[in-house]
C-alpha cells in the first residue's frame, strides 16, 4: 500500500503534529507500507528529498518565510502527479491542508484528515477557526474518513460540519518512549512544563506559579522543555519573578526520543496550563513514565483528568491556588498509567486498518471537472 502523508512541517521542526507524523510514518514503513511525507520548507535550506528510516520525505517551498500560513502551491502539483492509494492530510489550519484536500479530490484519490485542533498564540487565528471550518466544509465532508485524536473532537466536528459520526475514526496518539537509562533517578523536587515555546502553551502561567511553590518547597526547580519564539519573554519573566536560578529552559531535539525519555523520567510533576490541546503527546509521554500531571481544565487536557491520569485546575485559578495543587502532587507516589495508554505501534496498526478500508471502499469524487489522468499529465 502506498500512502502520502501531507503536513506543514516535519522533523527536525518541533511540534506535536511534526512528532505525530514522524512516529506514525516510521511505523507504517516498518509494516511494509510505501510511505511518503510531503511537507513544506519555509526556509528553503532543508533537503528537498531524503529518506529516513524507510520513509521518503519531500519538501516544497512555502511562504511567507516567518509566518505559519505555509502557502505552498506545489503541494497540489506533487499530489496530482503522485500514484498512491491514500492521501493522509494532517491538520486543516494552514494552507497545506486545504490545498492537499483539493488536489486529492480533483485527482480522485482517497483522502483522510486528522484534525490536530490545538490552539494558537494569535487570538485572531483562534477566533476565525469556526469560519475556517465553514469555508472548508465541502472538502472536509468529502474526506473518506475524518480522524479524531480524542472523543470530544468527534462530538465537536460532527456537529459543526454536519457530518455523521460514522464518518469519524478515533485513533489516539501514542505515548511510549524508549526505556530510560538505568542510571536515571526521579528527582522529587523537579517540575516541568513541556512543549513548544508559544504563548498559548501556558509556560508563563507555570512560571508564575513557581514563586508560590518555592515558599513551601525552596528546593523545587522548573524545567521548561521546548524551543520557540516565546523563549525571550519567558526568560524575562523568570528574571522579573526572581526565579531565574530555579528555572532551566532547554529543548530536547524532537528526533532524540531516548534523551526525552531520560529527561521526563527525572521529573516528578509535569504541569500543562495550555489554553487548548487535543491530546498532548508530551503529557501522555510523561504519564507513561510515571510523572504526576497537573493540567488546565480545558478540552483535551480535561479528558486526561477524567481518565484518572491527571489533576485538572481551572485556568482562572490564582497562582497560589495552582501552587497548592502542585505541592500536593509532589508528595504523591509516581503515576502508574502505562496500561491505560495507547502505544505508537497500536496507533500505526489502527491507521493501516483504516487505510485499507478507505482504499477498498472509495467510490470516487463524482463531480470532478477533469479525469485524474489528465490532471496528472498536466
């Protein structure tokens, strides 16, 4: 089976979608599928074609260089000339998703879409999400299958798109990392906030909680695990709060899964105060490695609390209120959650089954204006 996965960026770029694509594609290739990842490169500095662990990676230029719109017309061309069984579109928020869906539909290729409905640091971008959905409904409704990472997405998108729930498949993210080094020991005074350094991820809220934790536990330290444009602001905030000596900001390369396992295995409590998450991989990985979790009471993160994997706190909580919860979690034993979480192998197996079903049952685009062969010839 030949699968083309389209995404805005891929490794070495850091982010939840990038990690999802990387982990899924590698395992699909290991199962004998012919996998191509089609991504964009705003910088124009990355290889246009390469192969990594059996996965063929193609990159095309996107514009503008320093914005995450990822307008890449060549996505259409690459799909139109491809010979694949299924196109898997990852996310709809940038121009990549709509262009990929349009190309697959016009070329009569079966396509599926995974939503990845996280937040954004721009309040305007968050505000226009409902409008985006309305404008993209014709393409989303034509998808052979819509993939949700969490149950609440099926409820939300089924209602907003007026699409039957039977068109959706629930395939959660994987959570497993390599086994940590035998030399790694849990640090009872280490807390962490892990994720790309964007304002909407809430690292600043965690940092504001730290001084109130230190009043009762002066030994506590905070690791902010990530990189991104919000790093200078976070360093200024740490200085203003007088906690710079208790804060360590550094990222683990997204492809270095063994190092991430070692880093998380040292952490006692992971705190995620993001404004919106679908199913945060960092939190799942932390739970799988025994970390206690304190999360914001928002969709996606709330689901972790409902499953008994985390303790949810309102985003409107004062720093003192959230600090008291974290202090309580610091006194509890490690989490034992591996048996409750899906592995990346299970995630890949579910995708293989879905791809086969879609390729078998695809009935065609119906109202194409040009036959697929003519489109590909162009």
